[in-house]
C-alpha cells in the first residue's frame, strides 16, 4: 500500500496519494489538490513536476544512467542499430528477425516523397534554415496522406510511423541539397536507413557517394543515442500536441520546433560555433570559461549542464570515445576536438561547474563527429531530429493508446491587473 503525503494549508490537513516508479522514483499525486484545497502548485520549468507515467525511457540523472525500455544505452550503442532501437522504443520489445524485416521494408517502401512536394522545396530560399524546412515539410507531407487526417487508428499507426521515420531522412537530405543549389538525390531501395541518408546527402547524379563502414556506423550510432530521452522539452511538446488528438505528423512537426532552441537540440550547432570562435580567437578556452561563469557575459559553456543529469551524460561519454576512434580511422585531426577536451578538463576542475554539477551533455562532442562525417553545422540539429523521431513517435503512441489520457492544460497563477474600467481612447494618456 503506498504512503500518503500530508499537506497542511490554512489549518487544514490534506492527504494526497503517493506512488513509486519501477526504479524507486517517488511522486505525490496532486490530481485532487485543487478540488480538495483550492490550491494549485507552481513549478517554474517543471523541474519538480511529472507530466505523465511512461514506460519508454528511464534516466537516473544523479548516476548518469539512461535506458530505453530497460536496455542500457551503452549496450544498445554497442550491439544494436538505429532502426532496431526505433522499433524497440515504439513497440516496447526488441524485434524478432521477421518483425525487423517487415519494419525495414516499410521504411524502404516509404522513403520517397510525393513528387509534388518538390514544388514546396522550390519555394524555400537557399538560406532557409533546415529546421524550419523540416517542420514545414513534415506537415506538408501529411497533406498527401488523407488517412492521417482520420482520428488515431492503431491499425494504420505502424504505417504512419514508418512513413514519418523514413521520410524525415529524405526531407532533411533534400533540404541540404537545396541549400547548396544541388539536385535532389533520390533514395536507393537497396540501401539501409543510414546508408540511404548519406547517399541522398552526398551522392551526385554522375557519381555515388562512397559509403565507408566506419562513417555509416558512426552516424547510425549518433541517431541511436539521440533516439529518446524521457520528458525533455521537445518530447513534452509532442505529448502536449498529441493530447489534443492532433495527428502524428502535426505532433512531431511541433517537436522539431521545440528541439530547434539553442538551450535544447540547437546546442550542438551552438557548441561548434563556440569551439570555432575559441579556435579563431587563439584562446585556449580559459578566457571563454571565465566568460561562461560570468552571467553578465551572456555566454554559456554550450554542451554543458543538464536539467536531469547532475553527472556525466552517458551519451557524451560514448560519443567522446567514438570521436577518437572515428577521427583516427578517417585520419583526421580536428583542433576543435582538442579545444573541446581542454574545455572539459578545465571546467570539470572548476568550482563553478562542480558546485552546479555541470557536466558535458550529448551535444558537447556530437558536433565533432558530425563535422568529421562532413555534415554541415546548420544540419546538426536536423540530425538530432532524425534521431529523436522514434522517441517522439513512441511518446505519441503512449498518449494515444492510454484511454485515461487527457488534454494537457496546465493552470497558472494570475499576477496581472485587477478588474478595471474601459477608458475611451480620447481619455487615454
Ligand atoms: C539537450 O532535457 C533533455 O533531456 C534534453 C536533451 C535530450 O536528449 O532531449 O538531453 C538534449 O537539450 C541537452 C542540453 C543542451 N543545452 C545546452 O548544452 C545549453 C547549455 N546548457 C544550459 O543552458 C543548461 O544547462 C540547460 C538548459 C541544459 C539546463 O538548464 P536548467 O536546468 O534550467 O539550469 P539553469 O539554467 O537553471 O542553470 C543552473 C545554474 C545557473 O547558475 P546559478 O543561477 O545557479 O548561479 O547553472 C548555470 C546557470 O547559470 N549553468 C551554466 C550552464 N548551464 C547551467 N553556466 C554556464 N554554462 C552552462 N552551460
């Protein structure tokens, strides 16, 4: 029997139920608080508030633990693939060989965009940010998919999920090609997911891109490491939109917009720009660290800190190790990696970062890998979005499959003006 929490307000004691999660996380269920006491709770940035119960991803921020459906991220990064992990996140179990074959063939069957969508691409300026294009084109895709306009139907969800995961890759590559004034390269049905993305990004009509095993495996792992991360800003956005019963594409297009912010998925682009400016200034990083500690500077050490991880982000550890291996395999030495390592070493010894438990997060090293793979910096957050798509889809499904799920509609504490009379315009000062 779970314990109850006692809350004393205005001389009255209210009892609220508590619950304990699989890993021992504890919560007070406040769903009857307002009805019992007239009080609501207030929690800036939801730092202490759970929006839902979920079975998808578990994070222990203090211990630096991340598991997808119970499987440690380190094991999946070593033994799984992005497509297999996408299936795991969405359907809750690792696929059998037949299930994986069926899922992969659905991705292959849905990799093309409707030919009329190329007119949408023609409307974007070459300098249009690919995250804006990605979000717009996901919704544009849904216009060619009337079934999607029907209310959520589990019977066609599998097809819709495969369509979105497959097409997001094609949209991203087409957006990149458009930004460079290059012709769109169509997917090849013989290629697997990540191979096809690299092919669509970097092949030419007259010459196929050479798919190197190390490059394909590194990018596939980057997608996998970004695949889900419990109730982060963009995933909560997807659940918020899904709670109104909007369709899958609309919910995930909203997720793209939330991810774009520099405090969230946009941080990988901001990290690279930070490293480049440090490199250009000849600073060994110590000047930048001093600025990052000074609130007035407006600078932060991008790629550092996390709302949940108060320890090293396990994904950052994996990516950092992969950086060294990949650059060695490609015979690349990147001064920005050296600067990143120096920044990390300095920050982790500095009391400002130690006291605030600020460690490298997933974005700190991911840009170095993407740069080594030839991905342009403006596409970094798009890579994050492609990786995160299965996590968004899994969360969308969890909302839609839950008969008890209700529309997300937080309360507020009003601190604006008290009631007042209308003043005719000729009497306003
Ligand atoms: C992602 O939520 C997820 O799971 C996200 C994500 C995912 O997979 O979906 O993991 C992906 O978004 C990773 C985070 C990427 N963002 C960045 O790297 C941007 C830089 N980091 C910060 O802006 C910040 O750490 C956040 C946004 C990540 C977390 O912000 P919080 O939890 O609101 O923390 P805060 O801003 O209140 O900071 C607490 C203190 C403050 O100092 P004091 O007021 O206590 O003196 O730490 C300081 C902050 O000024 N601080 C930093 C800092 N991050 C926090 N100071 C310098 N550099 C930083 N990077």
